[in-house]
C-alpha cells in the first residue's frame, strides 16, 4: 500500500464560471472565465502553470482545447474523461503530480458545453458500432430503478418515499437560491415538487437535474509553496476512487439500494484523511445529487445515516444548511445542472470557499472538513470519486 | 390514515431546472359513496438530463376527509385526505379518470 | 409413419375491435375483433413465439430442419428461417428454408417437411407460419386481416397426427396480390376473387382429392378449411354436405384472417380437442389448393401442455384507438416529432460477434463458482476464473421482476417505457424492457417470461432482441 495524500497538496486558487444556459459562451469562454478567476484568486501569473489536466466529456479531445483557450506555453496537458467524475479525476491526477514532486504549480480545469447539441438530454443513444439491441435508458431511468427498489426493500410506501425525495429537492433549491453562480436560483415548496410531472417513474421533474454549461478551475501546489501565496490555502486530506466492473448487473444478489462504489471510495478517502466518524467529523458535503434518490442513497453509503434511515435523517433537518452536516449547501446539481466535465471542481470550489469562510450567505460556522463526491454510471456499475479537504 | 393536502395555486407556472408545469384543475369525484380528490397538471420537460417530453397527468391525493379545513403559514388552503393504497381501487380510479380526462398518467400520492 | 409430432401457436395479446375501425372510417359497424401484432412484433418474432410454444418439452438438438412460411418476411434477401433457428436455439447443421409469396406457404412448408422426413433427409423438421399482412387503410381487408402464427413439427417418431394423404393443384389467377413495391395487399373485385378464385379451385381440388383417396367430406371428424371471409366459411358446410359441427371454427370473430398461418392455426385449434382416431381434412388456398388427409393417434395426449390456440385467446388487451393501430402498423409515424439525435444503425460485425448472446440469449455459468451471468463474460465476475464457463440459455427461463422504472419521455411508441431488472429462476439477471404490459399491473416480484421482439428499425433494417413480458396464462 502506498502513502496517504493527506496534507501533501494545497489549493491556492479557484475559479468557477456562472452555470446555466450560456448560449453566448463556448467552451473557451467558460474555461477563460474559470481559469482567470483562479489565477487572480491565487495571485499567480498564467505562465507559472507548469502542467494542466483538462476534464471534459464532450467539449473537446486532447489537452489542446485548454492550451488554445488559455494560451498555455507548450506545457504538458492531459485530457481526462471519466463520466460524471471527470472533473474530480482531472483534479486527482493534478494532485498526484504535485505530490510526486514533478511539478510545483499545476492547473486542474473542467469544462462542459452541453447546450450546443440541439437536443436535450445527456445522450445514451448507443455508441456507433454497437449491436444497438439494448434499450436506450437515460440516467433518470437507471436511477429510478434504485428508487423503486428502495421503496420495496425498506417497505416504505412510494408516496412516503416521494415526500422524502421532494424534501431533498426543497433543501437543495433553498441553498441554491443563495448562490449567484447557480443556474437555477429559486426556492421551491414541497407541494410544488410533489405535484410535478413524472419523468421516469418514480422520479418526477424536481427529482432530476438539468442540462447546463459551466467551467471550474483549481490551482494546486505544495503546502510549502502555498504559504508564499496565501495563509488560507486549503489542503487535500484524502481522495478515494472506486470503479465498478458491472458487478451489480452480473451478480443477481446486488440489492439496488446501496451503491458499493460509494462505500469503497468513501472508505478509501476516510482512511487517508484519518476520519473515523464521518457524521461527527465532516462539516459539509457536496454530493452528486443527479437525482434525489441518489442523494438519499449517498447519505447512507457515506456513513451520514444508518442503512434505511436516510429518509428519517433527512426529515430531521440534520443535512440542511444549518444542520449538523450540510449536504449540498451550494445548491447541488439540482441548482447548478450538470456540465459533466465541470461539476466535480465546481463542488470543490464551494468547499474551498466554505473552509476559507468566504461562502457568503451559505457560510457554515467554523468548518473543519469538507467533502466532495461524484458518481458516474448507473446502479450496478459506477465510477465514484470522494475527496476531502481541510485547512 | 389521514394526511394533509396543501392546495397550490392553479394555472401558475412552477419552474424547475429541467422544465416547468402548471396545475389546471382540482376535481372532487364521487366514488363508492365517498369523494376523491384528483388534480390535473400539464408538464413540459424541455431541458432535463433525460431528454424532452411533456404530458398531461393526474395526481390522486386520496379520499376527501375535510375540504379546505384551514390555511397554512403561507396562506395556502389545507385539506385532510386519506391516501389510497389498495392496488385494485387504484386501478379502478385510474381507469375512471383516464375515461374522463385526457391524461397520460395517473399517480397516487 | 410420417406426421405431426408437436404443435404450437402464437396470437399477439392485442385486439382491435372492428367497431374502432368502422368508427374511424364511418363504416357500418362490424362484429368481433382482430388480433394485432404489437409495434415490436413482426412475422418473424411471431413465428419464433409459435415455434417456442411448439418446442415445449422437445429436445431442441433433435430438430434437424427449420422452415419458415410467411408472405410478410422482414427481408426480401436474408433468410428469416435462419434467424428463427438461431432465436429458438437450434443446431446449425440443419435444413433451413423460407416459404413465401402465397397464402399456401404454410401448408407448402409442411408438405416439404413431410417429403424431407419421408426421403430421410431429416428426421424432425420444425415448420412455423406467421403473417402480418398489411390491409389498405379504409378497406374491408382492414376489418378482416389479423396477425398470428402457428407451428408444427413434422417427424416420423411418436407421431401424434399421421399424414395419410396429400393433394395439390395450382390455380393461375390474379385475384389477390402484392407486387414488389406495394405496401398493401390488393385484390380484384369481390365476385371474381371468390367465384373464379377460391370457389373454382376449391370445388375442383376437393372433388379430385376425394376421388383419389376414395372418401367423402362427411368421413372426417373435422374439416379445417381456408375461406376468404366469415360468410363464405359458414357456407362451406353446406357445400361439402357436412354437419356444421364438423367444420373447424374459422377464427374470424376474434383473430381475423391470418394469412399463410391461418390453416395451421385452425389446425392447432382442431387438434386441441381432437381424440385419437379422428380424421381431419386440412385445406388451404392461395394461387391453388393444398389438401392434407390427417389422422390423430394416441400420442396426441402427450403433447397437450402447450399454449396453442386456446391459451393465446385469453388474456387479451384491447387497443384503445385507431391511431395506436396506425402507428404500430407504420401507417403513421410520430418519429418526426422526436427531438433527439437519430440512432446510428447497428453494426453488422458487432451483431454477428454477439449473435449467441443476442439471438439465443446465451449467458455463462462459471464452472468454478457456479455464478450465472449475462451477458457472457471472459473473466468470472465473482471468482475471476478465466474462460471457464458453460453455456446457459436464458430465453426459456422463468423470471421475476427485481425492480423497474417507467420512462415517460424516452420515446414516442411505447410510453411509458418499462425498464426492468429481471432475475432469472436459478440465477442470473439482465436489464431489459417489458412489453405487452399494462402499466398498472407492473410490480416488484411479478412473474415474467422472455419474448423475442423487433427492438428497433434503423434505416429500414430491423434489429431483434429479447424483452420480458408478464407471464401469459
């Protein structure tokens, strides 16, 4: 076993574009917006960047789009694609390069321009060159499978479960209403969420996230160098990652009410960060609420609530903005939408601001540790990343 | 079992990141000597991660126990209803509503 | 002795009341209903379903011929019998043939199978006949035509229905036809079609056959005969001078006229109530006449456990309106309104490479840890044993619904699309969609079975795979 990444890499600057339907902006605009905010925040010159990692799923290939947008000067750039974990994985690789001592200052940047395709939705229409016999099952359909089973497994009537899910949507929208960078900044009422049309039974309109454009960036260096730039740099405490190999689809005893990849990735991150009791020790968590049911299951998988008790815990308000452990205090995917290649670093941006005490109306009191979580794939086989940050 | 039903405004667009909807009407339908409340809505899903669609749909909160008995802190009327859990009854009511309303889906809350 | 050793049938679960058609076009009302193939069914998938019903309890490795009869093959060049043989998981070193172009295709395939068995070319030949003939909208044919399939196995061991005689005669006439580029079936005027077509050939051939075999229609316990419509079918008894009870029901009331499958489907109906010793006369028409003289043996009692005709009459589901029918049959399409990228056509090489897991629904069972897995793997998901699997066929396994979701915005045809995780009895699971379902009946743990369907048609090319359906019983 290798060593923990804990306290070996520091974030000295971050940027995040406004998320939304950015009809007037292309991927270059979104990268420039995010990167230059990060440069300014870190107080560095763009030519200080020694290497970069670009996370994007469908807004360009190779590292060249970042070099061209930011005019990086022949530095090494790796393009990373790992579904919904793309941004966090780009960040993770940048972290390891700094920890390896190969580079002093690096850039991790994620971007996605989704609103140029002419259709809505995130694809899933079968790769060209395949047999095309499997049904097209977009993400809400896949996650709805977990919601149906959750109701059955824990004997919670579906209408009760839907109330819990609606409550999660209400919470995230309440948080997002306080975030000027969010795509959707409106509070909603529980009744409004409950009476929305069905998208993929049992998930309704407010259970699903939207399609948005966005970009986010982070500047990383060693803790020693970080001190030269600022006092309130943020340290990486642990990174966990787990990649499924279709176990849940191939093994008929997989239950669809937990996501094993969440458990594995979070345990790995907790071990690195030295966390024994996540509920007690972690102050806030930006988790992948692509669907409300996903957030509910993540809550249990990450150890914030006992198995089957996620609904009760959410009902108590312990995951609200001023609760014991705030989940998606920035509004989550519910309010930001999901520009796939950018979401992970957008989450880190909020944790970074929270730990610096700069989160404005969403600020938590003296946060010590914050967490980000991404999940790409479908129940049965996911890619999952969990990262933990502190001062 | 009794549960509250909070009435939200009709003909008002409710927006979400993935689309919007509005409720057209609330209907009190006689059924086996009792009264059932259902509401009819029209949803447009235009920018969700799952594609695009739209539909008219009905939601059945349940049997009416107390109609608009009080108002809540937001000034919205609140009724008491009894949710319908029996699958057979649900099927029957669903068929009945589909006969009278142009709805694609009937959901029970 | 050569004859029928097994029988099976398939009728789609959907019925269109003739009233719906007459209301749509302002016709006078007509009684009854007709069977309509679902949007994901065609003659090939129905043929497979009937073949599977017929193979129930049969050792599939004993079949050494597969003949498919239809006038509505999904392909003009590409053998449907081959796809049927693969989907029913038959051996590869067997005879395969398509019989086409005539409503007699079903009985001609039966005749060819009997000849092959007699000649010793094959011992056991599966014959399936299916049709989804396209009537012109707003025509009497639209009232008449139904969709269905039937199948028999012809062999020389444990024969349940002996073929004792055969008579044929061709009749060159342009009464009913569909030319190469025609979408719909065409016909000359009624009186000519019936009097100079069917009746002339029928009278002549039946008389010759009776003379040849020294018998008369009244000698038969059942006469199973094609007729162009309900009215003419009921008149056959009088014409043949037999009691009405000797005439097998023509299925016009609740199935419709099902093309080249019709004589075989009626025969299956007759066999369901036949007793050992019963003599049956089977007559089919289509540019000529085929007549079989059949006699039931005591083996009939051993092959009763299939759905057959009666098992497919109920339960049924009524189609709500003509628009649904028009969309299913491709008369109108809502695809143009879809706001999503056009699907890429399937890759022939990928389809070929994955042919066993796609058409035969083969998965693997790890010889080391016993885990059943679909699709087949190189390395075991549980114990990591490499290339150490035995082949398992999932298509005929019973299954249960583990979880599901209903996609309300995915497509335009099958809304809501029921996406299911299916757990097979004895192990293994797959993700697939559920068809022929009523949304209100879907619940976790419901019993399911697999059904071979046309999953999509991209750039005019149909593509086939398995879906799950609620157990039909």
